[in-house]
C-alpha cells in the first residue's frame, strides 16, 4: 500500500507537489524556504502555470480557513506575497484574480487577525505596478469591506484600533491602485466616495488638538502613523484629495457635507473648519474655487436652518476663502459676495421676523434667536471683509463698487438689496451691515490717485442723506472715507479729538498735493464739506461722531488741501461755529458745545499745519481764553463724563469765538486769497434733498394754507403785522429803505465776485428748484380738469372712484351756448 501511495503522489502535477512541499508538518515551523525558492523558480520559468498555482493555493487556503488552521493560512499568504513580488509577466492576471479571491476570503472572516493579514497582503499588492492595465477588475467589494472595517466597534479597544487601522490602510491601497490604473475614474464614482470619505472623516474625528494641524500636510513618523487611526486617516484623506482632478473634485467634497450634516458638526464647527483647511491645502490650487462653490451651494441648501448652523458654514467659508485668496480664486469672486449679501438680507429678515412674531411677549428664546442672527451677520461681514482685503487692488475696487451698489439709498438703481418688505428698521440694519462690510474691504486699500479711490458712482451714494439718519451709519461712512483718503497712514496719530499742543510731534507724513487731488476737490469738495456740515447738525451725535468728524477734517487738510481748499475749510469751520451760536436747528447744549470743541480742535490743527504765525496766535489766544472762562468749549472738558454745561451761549464774549475778520487779517499777509472768507459757507443742495424723507415740509404746508380757500380767518389775523405809528413812520422814511437796498445790492455783487462758482451754482439751483416745486404745487392745487359727462376719477385709499356729472348740471361758457 505504501508503494501505491508513492505512485499516486508521483502522478500528481509538479506545481501541486511544489506547493505542497512549502507547507511544513508543523505550521509553527513556518514557510519551508528551500521549497519556496523552487516554487518561485518554477513559476518564473513557466509563467503559464501561475494561474494553476494560484488556484491551488486558494483552494488550500479556503480549506484551512474553514478548519481554523490559521498557521497554514499565514504560510499560504506569505507564499502568495512572494510569488506576486517575483512575477511580473502577462500571465500574472489570472493569478491576481486568485490572489484577490483569497484576500476577500480573509476579509470576510470574523477573525481580526485574518482581516489584518488580508489587508496587509492587499496593500503589498497595491504597491506593485502592473505592466498592462486590467480592464475587467473592479474593487467594489474591497471599498465596501475596508469602509466597514473603518467603523469597527469591537469591544476590545486594542482590537478595534487594529481593525480600523487595517481598514484605513486598505482604503489607501485601493486609492493608490486605482489612481495608478488606467481605469482610475471608477474610484471617483459617487457610490465609492460616499463610503470612503465618511469612513476617513469618522476616524479623523478622534484627533486631539485639531488646531495643531491646520497647515500643509504634516509628516509624522512611521510608527506614529501605524498606531494612530486619526493620523493615518488624515494622511489618507490628504492623499485622496491630492490625486483629485477637475472632473472628480466635487464627488470627493460633497460627502464631507453629508457627513457634517448627519453628525451635526456645524455647531460647534471646529472639526468642520479643520476638514476644510485640510481640503484647501491638499487640493491643487487651481481647483480652489470648486470647493468655495460647493460651500456656497451648501449654504443656500441650509438657509432655513438654525442661525448657529449657518454661522458655522460661513466660518468654514471664511477659512476656505482665506486660503484660496492667496492663490487662484477663479471666477467666483462676485458669486461669493453676491451669495453672502443675499444671506445677510435673509438673516436680517429672520431677525426682524422673530421680533415681530414675539411683539409684546419679551421671552428669552426670542432674544437668544436675535443674538444668534447677529452671530450669522458678523460672520458674513468678517468673511466679506477678509476676502475683500486679500484681493488685488483692481479687484478690490470692483468689489467696493459692487457692495456700494447693494446699499439701499434713495435714488439708487434696482441693483441694491430689496428691503421693501423689511421696513425702516430692516433697511437701516441692512445699511449698517453693508457699510461694515465695506469698511473691512476698504481697510488697507491704497489707490494710486484719489479719483480711483473715490469715483463719483461710489462717492455719491456713500455721502447720500439716506446714510445720515442714524449715528452709527454716519460713523461708518466717515470711517470708510478715512480708509480711502488716508494714503500715508496718519489716521492713528489723529485718533481722538483734542487740542494738540505741537502738531510736529505727530510726525505727519504727507506729499505735495497733486494735480489729480486739486481736480478732485474742485469737483467733489463741496460734497465733502456738505457731509461734514450736515453731520454736525444731527441731534444724536455722540463723542465718537465728533472724533470722526475731526479726523475727517484733519485728513482732508493733510491729503487734499491746497491754499484754496484751506480757505474753504476755514469757511466751513466758521459756519460750524455759527451753527452752535445761532442754533437754528434747536440742538441740545451738549451738541452745541461739542461743535464748538470740534472747531477749536480743528483750527488749532490747521493753524499749525499751514504755519502762519498770526493765525496760530489768534487760535491760541481764543483757546487760552476758553480754558479760563468757558472750558466746555474745549474737547478735553466737554467730552468728560461729568461736565457742567452752560444754560445759553448768547451772553458769551467775542473773545471766546474765532472771528472771520481776525483770521482774514492774519492770512492776508501770508499770500492767501482771503476775499472769500467774508462770504458765509452755504451747503450745496442736491436733487436728493428734495426727494429725501429728511426734507422739511414746512414750506409746502404753509403754501397750502395760503392758497386753499375756506381757511380759518383767526389764523390769518394772527399772522398779519400789527400796524403802529412806528411802522407807518418807517414806511414813509424812504432814505432808510434806499440805504438798505444799496447794502443788499453791495452784498449780492460782492458775493458774485468772491464766492466760488460751485456755491453760486448751488444757490441758484436751490432757488430754481424751490420755485419749480412751488409752481408745481400751485398748479396742482388750482388747475382742475373740466367736468365731463363720462365722469371724473378720484383715488382714495388706493381705490379708484368715478363720479358722473349730468349734462344739464354742467356750466358751459356763453360762447358755447346758442
């Protein structure tokens, strides 16, 4: 019988005998190396036998797995690995199929050691470069199995970590194998990315000190990678993104949003921020705009979510934009700003909607929602500002125009944000938010000329009366002007309003006034003066408003003032002083003293800047007198918390005021054209003033009272002048009248000779506009259409009503009746 067995064994194929010989009697002895060398030599010499060798090894391995003879399983996998490394011929393809079948068997087993063994063998296989591509091989099973291993929940922590590491390494192997393969596009299909990316993110969540790895890919040691699933997952994620191309970038990024949504990782959003920093640093720079577009799209998708979720997404966008702005940002610049401004309006809408829905019931939840919406708005503003400040100057100027075009002001085009349903409060909130965004974008902007920094389409809406209705709005407008006018970074030296003892200590930087600056002031100077003048007349001014007005005047002097502008600024300062003294607008005493302090601080600065000794002496004398007799006219006193205000300003001596004739005398000897100082400053009136809600309607009301019939006669009697003997005597005295007429004519002639053309044109335009308005009102009230048998239409409460007039009741002219 022994001879029969020996004969049967001799009849077996040689490859089977060689395979059997590599297995020792005791599996603890390990692979028989001498016989393994014989098998390897045979496989290399006869590559056509490789498929049979692989099939037989697979058969033995399957049998040993079922019988739990794991020692022989290890020997079989070691033999397979060595054959794979040694053979690179065309015939290796069928052998690979057998090899992958055996790896799949190991991964399907419930034994952790076998799963790790199969993973290690697959990773070795993934690192082998095949001579020709395999068009029929797919890795769907391995993607699913490795992804499942990444989520292992084994009760033993060590085994759990071991299996998760094996799953991550397996995914890494699949990625490397498919990317190097001709059919690499298959791994980027959504069904695969939806398994791979969440598996990696699930393990990355275990990272400690997330903020320690926010930059480009780190390079931990090999032992650290093997022991830490989070580190290994992160490096695999970076490698995956680094291999992504234009066509499959979105498939790799979209599962990230799904994972963050499913696990509610937008609030708090530390992990989300970390993920997108990794994404932005790992992908190729020219694809950055794809990621930004995906974030914007997801923000639109989640626009109805809680404020904190939206704020988390916007903060992620901020981090992505911060990285993308340093390189290529593609065509998404305006899209980013447009989307953010749209969400800004939505946030304000939600905030006001919550406030309206809870009117009369002040609950904590409502205030909490409002504060959450403020978080969203601040995040949007921060993102807009950061993105804008990182753009090149030519793009930043376009963004400034774009944002300014969105600000709702009177008379703007339809490009501004629709705030019709938000009401006055919502419109004001939008204005404040947009101006805060614009303030951040203009920060650090250095234009070559002032015309580039403040073009007319930008300056006109910025200085609109619509943006003067609130103290905060006026502050933002002035701060934006400071960003654009201050080309030598002098603003920090002028912070705060004070009497500066020696301006030379500030070391002000300035250049010679250019021709473009002179041209700009001739064209737009009156707008700037008017804005400052009207800004001083507002009742809700606080200390910050006066500080910013002082800085505006000082920066205009430094950057844009030639001799002609200096005279205009002095006229403006005297006009501001007259506002406080005459008080036609019934300003509070604090405002009047604040304006006086502003004029003192500015003239002190101006006198030292132009360095005319007589002018400096007059200003210093007035300030010294004020410090002794009326310290509330100085900024150091009036802006203290407890300052005793005067009851009136009428009884003050002239020594406390800056006098035009003294200033004219002091400047006349230094070559300044002081003729125009005698002409009081009058602010330019624009068309918007006539349309603005801030326009006084007293004239219109009085006009209607005068011409409408049936008014109360008692009012008329009260308004008539009382006839007395003195009044009759004055009327008979022609000499006095002639002198008054001569004085009026002299003043008019002097005004037309010395006043600047812009002021004369402004006054004429004002009179013409006023005459036109009154004529239109008179015609509207007096001219009525003739009666018609078909009836006349009147509109009341928004509804049209027709009143028919019978023919027999109509009154015709005599010439028409026969």
